[in-house]
């Protein structure tokens, strides 16, 4: 059976302890590969490789760095079909989605930061009347850690690695143990593109073992993490006494505010996507839908009817809207939330059941589920489910809509549907979120700051924000006569 080995110093190698974990295909529940169950010894090896590569990589010209990263981007594109198939098999997401979104975006991440680094500038401040000139040096940090989740595996892995290496750092990276495959395949691509050995080191294994060794490592000075809020809090507690720089992109419970004056058909089509894309396993999914009362009954009827038509099936089938959930424990967690919602008095309007797909009986399939709630403070409306489950509820006016939208501990993204420009401005400013989409969803321009407020995270990635995170600013003050 295929062994997913670590990529350290440009070489694929088994973990030092020779321990392996099972890697499951969510579409049928079968183990199809084994993954390195790495520990602190492998992280130390990866750190040493990254440390050795740093002096030379941090001095590579921007032109050379950029060229290598553009080659990686091109190779990802050239291997689109192979990578998309690997991503779909590892994660359970529809193959068409991996082809259209995940892999192209992984390529764009490298291409974007390959170009961005050539435009990254720093400030100068003349101290007028004092005979001094200040400028800001932006220097790479050294060896940095990148830890990513399972929902958009290569997409989010490269979202961190690309700015980190563009800025001149070297990296110890750990993808989720649940979806290691495309990160594993990226190793070969980096070698083929000519990335010097040790610049990127990919270590596989569990969070509590390999991940923990990264965050505890005293000389890995910055951590970029995307994952759950509880893990983010743990990382912050661990890293704070060592004064590590942290970027934490965490969970969400994003509101979708639908006003009666919206473009109804566009809203309906997009809301289906923002609810159930990637089986609802996107941190930016709009999992709480609030609809203006005058539109509520029509929306409820039409939305439920459209959701009933969504097709759940094997990820390789081009006609499916939803594939499999990522793992058995995750499926069980999502199902338990649906049961809990019903115990709390909410009404399942459609969905809620596991689906058996012929020929793939062991797969982790679930119907897209719409739950009507009467209290926006109930648990199903407050806690992140991270599956194909949305709640719906009416609101009375803008004030009520905002109170409900902001009435959670999360603040990642929000979506607003209205044709009123004044309302757009008022509500966008009042929403407690890092990203607000108006009359659209998941439209991303990589130059924009990305991240959340409240329990959805600390710091921003994207564009120059990411390059600022992965560099340390130093003020140089020159006195002149
Ligand atoms: P987790 O927090 O469980 O895991 C994220 C990553 O952290 C994984 O690689 C995991 O390893 C690792 N990890 C776990 N424990 C530790 C530890 N003690 N030290 C270091 N690393 C650790 O999240 P999920 O993988 O379940 O991802 C889903 C979550 O990610 C959701 O909450 C979602 O909202 C959030 N997310 C946020 C995004 C954002 O941009 N804000 C985007 C996408 C997802 P392993 O998996 O091997 O245990």
C-alpha cells in the first residue's frame, strides 16, 4: 500500500519511529494508503534542514525566487487532473470541484505571491528638521511553521507556504493527517521546479504529535495556522510564552442576511452554493440564514424545494452536487448536531439522513439539511457544525438582522443580499466580520486582507498582509549633517 512519507531536505523519508496511520477514502470508507505518524524527532530533522537552507534562500534574488515559484505554479497547472483526482479521493469532495477550485487556486497562490514579492515595498520617513532619515527593513523571520486543515487541503496549505517562502523564510509544514495526499505530491513538484532542498519541509502526522512539536519548537519563530477555534486557542497558549508571531485563521458561523429587495434568483442560486459547497465544509459557508419576514415564507418554500433536488453521490460523478464528508468521526459529529437541534426544538425541513450510495456503502454521505430555528441563541445556531447543515429564521428589520448576525462568538465572514446601496454601506460597516460579501459569495481577490474577528482568529493573510506577517519590520534611523 502507498506510504505517504515526509519530505525533508528534498528527500522523501519514513518517520524516524517507523509508525504509520491509516488514510481513508471517504467515498467508500476503505483504507487506501498509510501516512507517516511523525513526532518531535521528524520535526527536529525538518527544522534542521530548514535552518540550513535559510541563509542561502533568504539571500536569493527576488527574480530567482519568483521564477522558481512560477515554475511550481505551472507544474501544479500541468498536473491538474492528477492532483484533483488525488484531492477528491482523499477528501471526498466532488472531482469537478477539485478541478475547478482547489487545484487552480493552489497554483494561483504560488503565482500570486511570486509576483507580489516583486512589488512588496517598505516605508521611509524623513524626520523633518531633525536631520534624520528612517526607513523600514522588512526581513524574513527565519524558519516558520505552517499548519493547515482538511477542508481545502492543497488550497490552504499553499496559501501559507507561498507567502512564507516568497518572503525568504524556510518552512516546516504540516497538512492535516486526514488529507495528506496532495501535500505529499507537492514535494515532487517542488523538486522538479528547482526549489532548493530544505526550503520547504513537509511533515505528516497528527496534531497532538507532529503539530504540537512545531508549535513547541523554540526556534520556529512564527506559526501560520488555519483550523478550529479550540486548536487555535491551544496554539496561542503554547506559543505565547515563547513570543512567537501567530496568524490564526479559525472557525466561523457566518450569517447570510437576505433582504426582500434582493435579486431573488441570484440570491437563491448563490445561497445554495454558500450553504452546501464542499459539503458545507468551508469556513466561509453561510450556515445561518436570516431572511426578512416579508420574504421568509416564499424563501423557505423555494429554498427547501431546491435543496431537495441537490444530488449526493460518489465524488467522481460529474452530476453530483455533494460528495462525501471527510471522515467517519466528522460525519458522526455533524449527525449528532442535527439530533441535538431536534432535541432543542428546531425543525428539520429537509435532509438530516445519511445517504447510501450504491457500490460505495461504506462512504460518509449525508443529505443537505435545512433546519428552521425559532431562537437564534440555540446551540445549532451558535456552534460551528462544518457540514451540509444550515439554519433558517426570519428577521424583522435591519436592527434585528444585525443583532442576530452579530450575536455569535465568531466573526469570519458575512453575506448580505440587498439592492439598497445605503443599506449596503450601513450593514457592511456594522457587521462583526473580517469579510463581507454583498450580492455574491466567495468571490476572492488575493490582494485583499483575509481573516476573522472575535473567535474567528487573529491577524490577516492575503496580499501584502501575508508578506507583512512573514517578515519582521526593522526601523533604521540614519542621522545626517
Ligand atoms: P483542527 O483545528 O482540528 O486542525 C487543523 C490543523 O491543526 C490540522 O493540521 C491538525 O492536525 C492540526 N493540529 C491539531 N492539534 C494540534 C496541536 N496541538 N498542535 C498543532 N497542530 C495541531 O481543524 P480541522 O482540520 O478539523 O479543520 C476544520 C476547522 O478549520 C474548522 O473549524 C474551520 O472553520 C477551520 N477553518 C478555518 C478557515 C479560515 O480561514 N478561518 C479556513 C478553513 C477551515 P490533524 O488534522 O492531523 O489532527
